[in-house]
C-alpha cells in the first residue's frame, strides 16, 4: 500500500483500534517510512498531552464546602448525616473522588508507557537510532559508564538468535537511563533500564500493537518493547535477567 493509504490508518493505530489484519502491514511500513513514523509519533504525543490536560481539575466552592463539613466536629457531623440529601451528596463525592484516584493512577501508567513507546518509535525512525553502534556487549556497557548513576550487565547472546545493535542515552521521568536495541528476524527490541523510583505501575500487556515486559530489580526498572510476539520479548527478558546475576 502507498503512504497515503497507510497515513489514513495512523490515527486508529495510535488509538489501538486498527484491525489485526492490517496491524502487521502498517508496522512493517512504519519501520521503513520516516514520514509515517514521525506522523505516528506525533499522534501518540498529542494523545498523551490530551490525556494530561484532561486531568487538570479545580474543585468548586460546593465541593470544598462538603469536604470542610466532612471534617467538622462530631456534633456537626451528626447533623450533616441527619440530612438524607447531604448524605447522598457526600456518598457521590466519595465515589467521584475514588474514581478520580483510579483514573489518575491509570493515567500515570499510560503516560509512562507512552513516553517509552515514543522513545522506541523515535529511535527506530531516526537515521542514527543509537549513540554507540556495536554488537559487542563489552563495547556498549563501558560506553554508559560515567553517563548513568547505576550499572548493569548485558547478556551473552552466543547461541541465541538475538543481535545487539547498540545503545543510547535516554531520559525517563527526568532521570537518565539506558536504551539498548536488539534485532531478531528484522524485529527491533528496545530494552529500557531506568531508575525504578518506586512502583512504576507498568504491566506486561499489549500496547498499541507492541508487546511489553517489565520488571524491577535492585532499584532499577527494566522494560522491553517490540512489535514482535510476547514469546520473543519474554525470551529476551530471560537473557537480560540472567545477565544481572
């Protein structure tokens, strides 16, 4: 298909709504077309910005009054609950508050994943996807020394079908991290290694057509992204996990 036809599918792709029968073809096109890859990246960034803007909320005077009443002295609280209408309103406020917290947690996870997806797509769309180009782990690992506040090991790939293409310095949530890029049967894999900073809320599930695997170890968060299948992502994850022992 031509770029014009694929470009019409980019919005559905960014929203995770593209039919499965078209997904593989579009992703193959994105790996070879910088213009369409840039358009897909821009659409994902706009979606993330829209979600962030939608989370801005200023409580009304009525809402603040209800909160103040809920923390008033005991006698006042008894009078408050004596009014069925106010009791129902308070229950609704509680439901809305809890729902907002759930949405905020979900939004934080989405924003974190969107940032990693953006970096993965941007690297593959770039003419220079890595800062250090080498298939030798003994070359790539020392390159990061002095650039990161932590260290990590790269797996030995002898006997596997994976190939290390290189690595690049990235910033995730304002902190420096590493992005390693691997290849398997013309599928690229990004292995992100970043400071964990507590629970990141990332989970292992399909994201916009990409397979994801995430885990934390010794204060670091490891995330693997690829358009390959979950089995291949997990196999690379086992290699990376084994190298850290």
